[in-house]
C-alpha cells in the first residue's frame, strides 16, 4: 500500500458538487480552510495545475504533517486556525482566491487514529483539542473537572442542545468530587447514569459534541473564518461551507443572509444542497452534510 493510500482514509463529502460550483481552471487559486487529509485539496490542485495554487490550512498539526507527504507541488500547506484565515493568506501572499471551502466535519482519522478522545466508542484520554500543541486551550478533561456547574450546563445546552444537561452536570460534579474524570469511558459512564442506552443514536453523542465545540471554540471560529473569507475572496468568487449539524448550519445560513443584506454578495443556493442517494450509500458520513454557497459581488 502506498503512503497516499495509508494516509487518505477520508472520502471527501460533496466533492463533485464543490468542483462544479467552483469550476476550477488552470491558473485559478483556491483556499481549503479545512484541508485535513486532502480529500478536497488534492482534486482542486490537480484541476488548476500547473499555474494555479491551493492554500491548504488545517488546525491539526498531525493532519498537516500527513498532508505534506502527499500534497502536489502547487499546494501550500499551512498550520493554522481558519478563524485567522485572512492573516494566514496575507502571510503567504495569497490574495483574491476564486473559491474558499470550509468542510466543518471532523474526519474519520480523528475518531479512529488521533487518540484524543473524539469518539465515545474508544476509551481514550479526554483531550478533544484539534491543535494539541496549543497549551492555551483547555482540554475536555480540564473542562469537566474544573468548570462550574453553570458553565458546564451552558456548554451542554448551547453546543449540544442536550435536554438532560442539568442532570448530566449533576452527575459530573458528583463523580469529580470523588475522583478525576480522565477518559472518554469515564464520561460515557456518567452519561449512562442519566440517559438510557439504546436506539440509533448513542446517548453520549450530544455531550461529546458540546465539549468538542467548546474546547475548540468552533462557532466563534466559523463566524470569524467566514468574515475573513468574504474580505479576501476574488470578486465573483465563492465561499462554500459544508456543515454537519443544525447549530453550524443555522450560523452559516444567518451569516450568509446578513452578508446578502449588507450587499456583499448573494446566496447561490437558498435551500441546502445534500449528497445524492449514491453518495450517501457509499459514504455514510456524508448523510448529514449540508452545503451552502455564497458568491461575492464585483467591487464597485
């Protein structure tokens, strides 16, 4: 098995749709703000070679290391938070891209290989940081062991839309008064005391989502990232955002509506674009994906 095959375990979501709307041609420039394993980056780079370039940004240093091994020569691979996308683009003299992509899902690599506690199906340390080198970010372990009841309940309610937030937090406080909550297994056991296991969706899903979003400040970064994208985008260029749950989608929808009202550009699709039946069957991860696209007006 080649290095590329070993690394590229992530099938890109809505790839053909992205390529259709971005319409990449030789000499065009694009930004993949969530490059990950290169699932969207590499096809874009191949379409625009040799003159065109892709600025591939990712917050996870491990993903950056992997991508550097397989990226074509016309890809500039940069470690960074897309909340600072404008700064990253300026630092790399990367101006006026034709399209900017945000794929807000976290990859199968994070679940299966990162060892950072993103999945409730493995017993791993409760970390959940995409950028594990950033010591200023509180880990999920630090949050559940030190945050106040009010703070934890707010996190579970706001980011997880968890109806049982108050009861889960009470169980967290009861547990941590006796011992540290160290692993995903510890957290799953706490949730299990409040919510019955059974059915299609694991009862711990919302708790894990909420903590991951809080740890990585995801909603604020999405807003900052899209604002940056609008600033640096080529006139008539497009911003495409793939979301995977209602909180993200609602935020993107409202941001695009606001930008349209401000006269920045227009929404290309007012109804979300979803994967077709074939893609959903081939790639189960894609089933909850929603794509929204915004086109910037010519500058006056």
